[in-house]
């Protein structure tokens, strides 16, 4: 009985934690470039003295769904959609380097090129990109940023720099608490993506399947309720056994 209660309890805990993961995916169904987080359970045998009768159901997060999201045409020159397995390098609040597929860019009042969340975009050398005053800004398919200075003609177009767009597989990255991706192995160095790494005037939407996530949430809720019912039934049976033992004594 103790084993059944323990397994049901850990299963209920894992189901509740998985609901949190699915809820986070649903909350980001409209977030540009968001990749759905995956969740699964794994059986873990509890070791120690005595007979190994307890199995712990543990929630594991094997990563994220790297499939591309829907493409939305915006026509805006600072909107970019990255090619598959390409990631835009940005600077975090602590000065470290992280990666995103949210290509909704903007230029701040002091000329910094930033993402929609305010993270500075990095250039090939790993430095935040500054854009001089310009009447137009153009981003090439290879990440090159060019401008036409204020008051000048098209013949004066000049290259400001090239954004750091890296080539990375899903297994090389892990999601941080701020939603940005970081290297699973901090010692690894990602290469600059070559050739046409992005498209301009477009944005990639979230790859979360809202309908599928809602169905998954309902399934997890039912699993949780069933596991709680097993705990309740086990407790009732334990009480009945204790009553029989008292009568027998």
C-alpha cells in the first residue's frame, strides 16, 4: 500500500508540473519566434536500505520543439525571419550572450538596435550594434545592416555592420528563465551562419499548437485527478485494514 501511495503521489506531482509547462506554452502562443517547451516523465527507482519498492515518477524536459512557426509578412524593414536552425545573438542584462528567433527589431532613441524585449543585437564581433542617424535602414539576407545617412541620396548607402546570426541545432541550446536560449555547453562556440540566413519584411510566429496544447492540458488534468483518486482509495483501504487489525486484536 505504501508503494502504491508513493507512486501515485509522484505521478500527481509530475502531472501538475507538466501542466505548468503546457500553460507556459499557451501563454506564448502569440510570442514571435517562440518554441514550444517539451515535457515528459521518467521512472526513477529510489535507492537505499531495504527492499527497492518505490518508483519515483520524475518530470523531465527534453528540450523544445524546433519546428518553424508560421511566417507573417509585415513589409517592415526591421522585421526579420530567420532560416531554420539560425539564431540571432543578443546581449542579456548581465552582459552575457544569448540567442532568440524573435526578429521584431527596433532602434532606440540613442541608436541601439534591439529586439522587441529591449535586448541589444550583437554584431559579428559580439558587440552591441549602434545605428547612426539615418533616413532608412536596410537589412540584407546575410544579416548585413546598411543605412542611408540623413539628408543624403541612395548613392551614399553605407554598411554599418553585420548581425551575429549563428547556426545551432536544438540540442545545443537550452532555454533560460528569461525565455532566451543559451548554450548547453558554455565552452562551445557557435559558428556564424553563412549565406542567406534570414528574410526581411517577415516575422516568424510561435510554433505552439493552441488546440493541441489545450487537449494536452485536459489530459494532464484528468491524469492528475485519477492519481489523486488512487491516493484517496489507498488511504481508505489503509484505514479499513487498520480497523480490521483492531477488531482482530
